[in-house]
């Protein structure tokens, strides 16, 4: 249970989704919670350079052995929430993250010291709707949207996973805006204003 995660069972589905993404040959892509490496394999087939991060020792060694001779692949046994991205590195993310840590992982990716140019996360549908604001903007979606374009781009079937999850799952994309809707120097003021309007006024 400590490391439990629902793995995508269909390799062809993952390859199709990766091929439809913005990821191109030579991109640095992070696979967070890589498991045995099914997403990493699709990313490598796309020509990307892949850094996988896996907390489960058994899956780490399985993933490491799977790509032992692949020079565009690195895997680390680590907790992503304690991971430090190299400064100045441009990167993308394509990951099936542990649902239990969704909020912490998304917060680190979008509001941390370094953020991805493009990010694809396999996450619970309910959480994706909160981040994208498709059912009406939330505090979280209002804080994200000035920085990232957000959209649900694929709806999985529950039977696409092993074990089968008890919730609906989607692929959510966060694409960094080339021109932020709120300039960086004013983002702190915007955040305070939005938080006050959504929470403080009541």
C-alpha cells in the first residue's frame, strides 16, 4: 500500500498519447512514479531523453534493468517531492503520478523553483476538473490559468489500468503560456487578490 499505484496496461495506448503530445526528439522529459517503465519506453521511442523517478525499490531496479543499455535514460530511486530540478534546465513531464500525492506533485511542478514547458499527468478526473475549472473556476484553477493553459485531453477507461481503479481517470495537460496573462512581477498581487475574493470576503 505504501507505494501503490494503478499502472496503465495498454502499451499501444501510451504510445499513441505520447505521439500526440508536444514531445519531440531530444526533449528532456521526466517520468514521475515511473513504475516498471511503460511510459519511459514510449518516451524513449519518441526520441526523448528521459529521467525517471521511482520511490519503490522493487520497481526502481526493474526499471533500471529494463533500460540498462539505453544512453538517453536515467532512473533515480527517490521521492519526487524531495527532488531538485537542475537549475536552468528546460524540460517536460509525462507521468502517471500516484493519486494520493496529486496536490503536492502538481503544486511542486507548477509553482516550484522550476516548472515544465509542457506537462501531461494521468490523474483522477475529479482533481483534473478542479485544476482545469471545467465545472466552474476554483481557487486553484484561477491561480494556475495565468501561467498555464490547462485542459483534459483524454478520458481513460477504468479497465485501461491494473489494478482497476475505483475512480475515473484522465490525462490532463498543463502547457506553459508563452505570454503570461499576469506578468510575473504582479503575480503575487494577483494571487492575494484572488485568494481574498474567493475566501477572505466570506
